[in-house]
């Protein structure tokens, strides 16, 4: 089967060709996500392309598409934009071999795709009915293209804590979290011994995604943990400080 022209373009560029103007549009889409955080750019990626013909019912403005690894960590996200003729291009970020923690996908690891319906405040898993190329297995510089998909399981939004970006950290980083309902939130950082070193947030927040800026200049090099407590749940992720 002959691949559509847009897929051929992505094959040539491996998904991140600087000369392709659609890539710059894609980067802008990432910035516009509201529900999902900005994924961690590790410099290693696999391109996922959802063709406009794949949708039985196209997303609407404000909807978002996200990709998760096998451990349910966010590895890609975009805001859907109809001006791109319905084609959705995502860079799925792989693991950085030069860091100790897992911060992306391993070669051969499978990924899952979800759609956030803004109007319904609902997350739905996308089931791939047909692949134009590739599959849901991560390959460095790989390409997967979906020609047909359908909506599968629906999920009630839950508390989410996203990986800080950038990580490792030299000077500054941002920590994002999603709150499914209004409530009191505490966000703190602790060292590798479990000792709290600072409380970033201790306040009442409305539902939605929030971004906290962190000045890490005074932190010593090493491994830290940041913990989110809200709506009777506790979530923790790792942060690494380098010089």
C-alpha cells in the first residue's frame, strides 16, 4: 500500500524535521494543552501520526490527545487543532539513557492513547482498529500511523502528578498537576532520606491543571522527590538536580 504524502514527509524527517513547517505548528500545539502537562523532551522520540480519516467522529477545539507508557506515565500530548486538516502528529518521547530514572519509553515498550473531551470532562481510551504503518511499540526514530480508530474505555478524571520539566534540573523547573475537583493541595520536596526540605504549595485550588515554577538554584546535586497530597490521595515522583 502506498503511503500518503504526509506520511512520506514524516518518514524523511523522522518526525522532527526542522524544515517542515507543520512541526513548528505541532510544537505550538504542545504549549496549548490545558488538561495534560508538557511532556518531557528527552531528545529521543517515536512519531505517531493519526490520519484525519481515522476518526469516526473528529475531536473538537479544546480536546487533547495524550500518549502514556506501560507504567501510565505521560510521554506525549497535543491540543487538537482542526486547521491542520485533522491530522494529529505526536512525538512520543523515549527514555534518556544518561539519567538513572525512567523518563520516557524503552525500546520495545508499548504505549496507549487517550482522548480528553473538554466539553464532557471525560477521558476515553482510543482503540486502534487499523494501522497504516507500524504499531504501538516504541522504536527510536520510528514511525506509526493510524488509519482507523474507535473510542474504547471511559475514565473518570483522577488526581495526576506529572513529571517535572526539565529533568534533570540545573536552575529552574516546573511541576504540573491535575486536580479533578476543588480542594486543598500540598506539594512538597524531600531529599533521598525522606526529609522535607521545602513546601512549594499549601493552599486551596480549583479543579483543573496547575503549573508550579520551582527555583532549584540553591539545591545541592542529587536525587529528590516531590509529593502531591490532595483529595485524600498522595502521589510522588522523582526529581534530579545537577550542576
